[in-house]
């Protein structure tokens, strides 16, 4: 019995990669210094896994920004607009400039589109392919990382995104003919994988991992012929390492499993946490013969300790169905924080139930030892691990009042209410109203004030004075720019989820529980461990202060129930829908308080509504039923004259346009800049009949779009959305940008809207 993991957090224990990357972007450190930081982080991960007792250690899981982008570069899938980006630079600096320009863009070069990695909060860069794309191998990165580890005395297994997943996650480039699909490049791409195998084998690599999570989706299931072709051809490559085809995020089904069984790959990885039915799939195809099963039985996406007794039973049920078993995590540990031992402030009864990445290594190793040894030491460790789950949910995690309120609401609690907006004649809006998503840049002074307040260096009155001063600045700037519906800028908020989690019972936040979201962007997901309630208003004082500084309407800003769940680590002892309703009930009270304070625009962000959509269509209706119901529970108590807004982040929205309509929000703002307004076509086709704000520029890139560029985007949107329903806004919050970047962009947006408005009569 051996042990492994699919990957490990790459940001560093203290977010070293974030700090080094941002320093490099700012020109504060050279490329060589960033490379040294990266090298040290890789070494730290490999040594951590080795010292924990993990037997098979992955490599090529490190990334400066995103592993899908890394794979695109590995096979030379670089759009032509990036070809001359680094002209004049040398060596490593040239490579990094091109790399980061593909990820972030430059003054005159648009970046690759960014969207969610399956149903997680991690974002990947979308490769752009066309019939003119000519894959070519550049194996420098995986070879260099393998060599670095071997020089440390650590043998590793290089990990590469599989060909089917790579092609199905890619999008056709703008020059591709209509109807052409990236998967049509499979025949051109497979020889590059074969050559990579040969080079790795020549360097001594014994095993290579190809990740194919796309098999857990309907899109992957529709391409099983391509799967069979890929692994028939790759299995027949001579002088290659053993191949592990790793799948995760759901069941791949018996048909895909049967194809892999009959291929020449030596190992198959299954996620038996998200999809315990994988054991039944194995039985249905009469096992996988003498192949090794990499059994993903330790949850790589949530922070609760593994139920050892149940997991041992799962592993036992595999006997006779497989050749050998390797105990593993369900997916990469990229999605969880690094070490719970750093969290000294958590309640003891909660802390003992948690396992972050470092503790999950211990669980994997313990399970591996338990299946291959039976000494008393192992028995004692197993008993200690079992005791946590056997104890059940502590009574302190339950709130009877919350449960009684939801029961009293009856149908409204599960389906949400119904509301329709009536025109508010006291504050009419012009055609194409302009607004922003919510947050404004968090300046050094704002962050310092929050840090000083937490550390006790300033008192509450001084802290509030500084925050109000920042709100004054934000309101004055928006009025000067000419925006129509203003925001207070959220200077008091550390994070759109964490801020509310800190003000609701049933949540707890961490000190060091950072997780990568994209690039250098890291978040600290709260832990939702018990019944959720609100003890009092959470936002009213800040919003009403902002409203007192202007005659224009100011939006109240809340984070919706689905997003609160999606971007937290959520209790696993009750259905998600039940937990979502508890959060929605607390938000319903907040909406009521904002209304009573005179606020007539309330935005309830559901940035993650698309993110949590099940990967298989058969499960989506049930999810959307409770997700839409939770949003409507939170908002349906609002008056008919109140504008309810919502916002959704980078995702492919075509599959949920109907659900967006069912939210019953008056205005929905969505990402559309990187996808070149493709969303509006989905909206037009679905007959969407409410207000829509397709983002007219990409805030994740430092470039400021020109007036003509934004005007073109607006006119494109107007082909599908009438002017009385179209809003103009950036595609996300401005928190991570600087004022010198956002001010010209917003002024250009307002000027573009003015031009479009002037032409509406004709």
C-alpha cells in the first residue's frame, strides 16, 4: 500500500509567491529573485511531503500564475498577439514578461480570458486555439522541476493537464471559423505528449500523471471517442513512464472507466469523496484488472477531518476490483489552507475537527499505514482519529431560534417570495445608468487603518473617522466622474465574504488560512460550522453615512447566500440548501434594515451562483432550486420600489440564464469584457427581460480601455439588450486596483455612455 497527493498549495506558508510576484510586476525585484523564491517554495513543498511520509510525490504542480496557462505554454499554444511582447528582454525576464502578459494583459495587449476551474473558486486562463494553431513541445518547466527535486534526493511524478481536458477547456480564437472546436486539434497535440513522455523517460522519470477532470462533466462524457483515441495512442508510446490518468470533482461513469480499463495506462485516479458511487462504477465494469487505483478518499476541497471508519470501509470495498490501491486526496490540496496548527485562535472543539493541507497529508499516510500494517501504534492512532467523528455535532453548533423561524416561514423559506419593481419616481435614472460593482481600491492608508485598529494602536472612534474620510473621497470622486448610482467603496471590508462571516454566528474566520483564487490573489475562506444568525445590522451605518454625503442613490452592498457558501468551508452534516436558507434569513433582516434607513438600491452579490452549478446536468435542477430560493428568501421582503441588484463573477453563464431570470433581481451585472460580450448573445437567445450590466472593461488587467473601446462594447450589447434595460459598469469590484488605473477607466466609461446616449434618438 502506497500513498500520494494530487498537488499541494503553491503560494507559500506566508504567501511568499504573492509578494514576490507583485514586487516583480512593480519592477521592485528582478526576474532572478522571483525565480529564487519559486525554487525555494517548490523545495519546501517536496520536503514537506517527504517528511510527512508521502511515498509518491508530485512535481510540476508549481505555477507562477495558473497551471492551465503553464500547459498552454508547454505545448506552444500562444496566440499571435503575444509573440512580440517581450522583445528587447533577455532570458528569464523575457519568458516571465510574456507569461504574465498572457495572464494580466498589458497597455495594448488584452490578456487571455479567465474563468472558474470547474466548480471551484480557483480561476484559470482559457487557451485560445484555431485551425492555424501548431502545437510544439517545450518541456523546460516539467524537466527542470523534476531535476531540481531529484538533486534534493526526492523522486517525483510530473503532473500535466491531460489532452482532453486541455482542449475542452480551450476556446476557439476569434479567427477560427464558425463551428470549429479546439478538440479537433487532438491529432496534432498527441505527438507532443508522446515526445514529452520520451524526454521524461530519458531523464529517469518512472511515472507521469495526466489530469482529466473534464471526464466528470457532460462535455467530457460527450467526447469519449476522443478519450479512447488519446489513451490508446499514448498508451502505445514506447520508452515512456507509467501513466496515471487522474480524475476528480465527480464521477467519470462506467463508460469512461471502461475505456481507461482497456487502455494501456497503468494507473487510474478516482475521486471517491465527491463521487462515492465510483466504487459502484468499478463493480459495474468488473474492476480495472491489474491496474493500480489511486483512490481519492481524503477530501482535497474541504477542511473537515476524514471519517476514518467510513473511509476504511470504502477502501475495503475496493478489494478484488483493482490490482493495487494507492491512498490519495480526492484532488489537489491547492483548494485548502496550508496548516491548521497556525490557527491558535480557533475554539478548541472546532479546531480538533479540522484538517488543512498539512494535516491531510497525515490522514493519507495514516490510511496507507492502516491498510498495510496492523500494529498497536496504528490501532491507537486510528482510534484517536475515529473519536472526533464519533462524537457527533456539538450542541453549541445549533441555534433553535433560527430553525424555528425557517419552519414558520414555510414555503417562503424553501422557494423564496415573489416581487416586482415599481418605478421610483423620486430618483429617476437616465438610459444606460452607470455604476460600479461595489469596492474601490484599498489604499495603503485604508489597510494600515484596519491593521492599526486590529492591533489596538487606534481606538474605534479613530478607525471610524478614517473610514468615513475614505468614504467621503470615494463619493466625491464618483460624483466628479459623473456616475449615476454610487457605492460607498467598502473601505471597512477585508473581503466580501469574510466581512459578513465575522458578523454572523455560525462562522469563524482564520488568521493564516489563505487559499489561491487566481494569480497572486489569495482569499481566506471562513469556516461555516454551525447554524447561522445575525445579531444586528452589519452594513447600515456605513451605507447611510455614504448616502448622507450625496443626493445620488447609493447602493447597499451585501454578499448573497450561495456565494457565502461557495467561498467558505461549509459544514458537511446537513444539506447545502438548508445551510443556504439560514444565511439568507440573516440577509433578509439586513435588507429590511437598509430599507428602513432609506436605501433604495440594494445589491446582493451572487458571484458564485454559476460556480456551484453541478458539473452534470442531471443534478442542476435540484441545485438551482435551492440556490434561487435562497436568493429570493433574502430579497423578496424588499419593497416594490427598491431596486434589487446582483453581481456574478467570471463564469460561463449560458447554462443558467433561466436561473438568473428566476432570481427576480431588477439588475444583474456580469463579467463580459474578457469574453467580448459573448454573454449578451446568451441573454438575447434566452429572452432575458430584466436589467443587465455586462462589464464593459476588465478590472483584472492594469490597462485602462479607451472611450472608443468601451463605446464599441456598449453598442454591441445594445444589439441584444434595449437601452432601458442596459447598465454600464466594470466587470468586477475595483478593490485590487489603484486609483491611477481606475479613474481614467471610469471617466472613459462615462464618456462612452454619454456618446451612446446622444445617439439613442437616431
